[in-house]
């Protein structure tokens, strides 16, 4: 007969105690994903909706109004979901946080999936409610320099957006209730001056949703790749600056103590 192994009571207790923690962590992840999906839905529904309604109403919202809508919806969503998911609402921001070691890589695909689903559902709602007007707010190169000009703009815009996000969301010297306002203002500012050239997407999900639902794929590689590049570089540059600042502060303090 095979030897029967006696169960270790202490091991069983550890397993039982661990299971609720595993379930709790899994639940928290999916709650965060839901927040990311809703937040990205809100961004695309309000921002791209403003573009569509501006065309439908023959310019009553105006370019300035569209830019403000994008900035305001980001501000509102950060205040609403920042304490739940971190309020990324942008695959480029999530990737940059992973590269800068402020976010676990194992959660990357969950956030990306939630953000893209939210954006696609928002575009579908706009299509059902308003029809395929203005390509549902899809981003397209509009400057004389074509796709590469738009690529440069999107990379630079996302770079500066990510620097602001890193400063407000990860630096203890700057973190506070003003984070949502600073990030929302950056989005609005960049949309105001760069929107007529590149669309000022700064967000692969924001561009993917309307493009997929409206069937517009011209130069969409720009809006998938440029924000990822700009955000990663922005996060790394700010992290380096912060580390250098910390070293300089520490060195100055040591010199003062020696004096």
C-alpha cells in the first residue's frame, strides 16, 4: 500500500489565511481595471463627443471649447478615480510608469485592456448616438509636414505631459490635490496649440477607439507609437532629474555640516 502522508495543520492554516489575501488582491486589480475603463470611456465620450458635436452644431463648441473639454474631463476623472486606480486612462502613461518602476509590470496588460475597451465602447456610443460624424473624433495628421510632423508633435506633447504627471503623481515634494488640475491644464494647453496640427492625442487608446469604430486607419501608427515613446522618455528624464536633485541636496547638506 502506498504510504499515506499526514497533513500538516500549520500548512493548512497558512493556505487558508493566504486565500483571502489572494482573492482580495485579485478583486482590487479588477476594480482598478474597471476604474480605468470607465475613466477612459469618459475621456473619449466627452472629448471626442465634443469634436463630433462641434461639427454637428456648425462650430458652436469651437476649438477652444474642445480643448477645454479634454482638459476638464481628465481633471474630473483623476479626482474621481485617482485613489482607486491611479487614474492613468492612457496606455502610454501606464507603460511609462512600468519603465520608471512606479507600477508593476504584471498589471500592465490588465490596464491596457481596460483602457482600450473603455475607449472603443465610448466610440461605439458616439456612433450610435450621433452617427459617423467627423470620424468620431479620430486623430489625423493635419499639418503640412504629414505623418512625421504629427509623430514629432505627439512624442513631444506626451513627453511634457508625462513630465508633469511624474512630478505631480510620484514626487513627494509636489504631490497634492493640485495634481488633477495640473495634469488637466496640461492636456488642455497642448490641445489648444497643437490640436490643429496633430490632433494632440497623447493617448493611444483615445486614438484607437474612434479609429477602430469609424474605420479610419490612415497614419494611425503615429498615434500608437509616438505617445509611447514620448511618455517613456519623459518618465525616465524626470526620474533622472529627481535622483540628481536628491544627490545634490544630500551633498550640499553634508558640506554644510562639515562647515
